[in-house]
């Protein structure tokens, strides 16, 4: 069975699970007219991406408290920013999505695009991209795992990135220094710089409450940033300072 049929079956399994609360391997094997071995592989892959919990002979839905905790990782305002940023992506673009909660909101929006090539340094993003129905080409940086950013960093990741050219980089920030650019608590800024170097356009995605925060580690200077996507609560004075740097600012509706 091809990859598209496999993904369709797995989406159907999740739909059934959401309706019934639990499923058995026997039931699914009969319903989809496929082997129990194939169904077990489906359940194993769906568990890896956090969509269900396997039990003996089948699987159960993720408990509500776990689902709510996962959903809470991407606040409504971050999703609003992500939706606005996704409008910049065209069919067949080659893009990088850096690790982060705001950038994670982009994934659902990618289903509306065709022929994408997507590079990421985050495992959870890679898993989510892999499940998209439009099947973008997925690339991973590899490298050394950094628990602080929950992503791969280091020289290996940088070397992999330098092997490609990309249309766009989507990246977040811990803070925006109005004079210098994006700043971060993480001292590992090398990969972010390489991501920007190999991308024709750099799009920074941040909540407006991060604008004006001065954090010691400069990540990307304004000269490397093309677009800033934030919410409509940004102060006018800050907006003017950023646009004076030659950066285009896109304002998403604020969603509390």
C-alpha cells in the first residue's frame, strides 16, 4: 500500500478512536482489510507522534488532560501569528522551520500548500510534517541534541544546512532588541545564523510582548531579517523603529 493510502488509513484510525475511545487490532484489520502486522505498525507510528496510547490488543485515546496540556503549548495568539506567517509561503517553496512553539503553529497551515520541501531541526516538528496529507518533502538537520531548545544543533547540523538553498526561514525569538535584532537565552546561536545565511528570506515570528526585551545573546541582526510577524498589540513607536530598519512588519489579529 502506498504512502498516501497509509496516511489515509492512519487518519481514519484516529477518527475511529476519537469516536469510540478505544480500538482493537482485530477490529481495524477487518475494517481496513489489511493484516494485523500492518495495523500494529500503524498504531506504533501513531503512538510515536503522541496521537494515541497502545494497549494489549489495540489502543486507547490520549486522556483529555494530556491532550489539553499538549494544546496549551501553542497559545491562540501564537496560532494567529503562525497563520499570518503561512500566507507568505507559496507552492513549491523550500523552507526551514526552526524549533519553537510559535513556529510549531505553522505545521497545520502547510496542508494548504503543494510541492513543499521542509527542513527542520526539531523532532516533534518532523513527526508532525510527516503526517501531513499533502506529503511535503521532509529534511532533518541531524546534529547534537540540545535539551534547552529541544532541537538538534552543532557543526553537523550546520554542515547539512550549507548543502542546501532555501526560499524562507521561519524562526522565533526569546526577545526583540529594537536596536540590534532578535535575542535569545540560548548561547547556541550558530545554527540560527547558518539557517539565515542559506535562506533568501528570513521571517521572525514573535508575540508583541517579546518586543523590546533585551536579552544578552544576539541571534540575528536586523540586516539579516526580512519580515517580522507579530500581533496587533505592538506599540506604534516600536513598529516605527523596526520598519526603519528596513524590516517589513505583518500584524496578526490578537487572540487572547
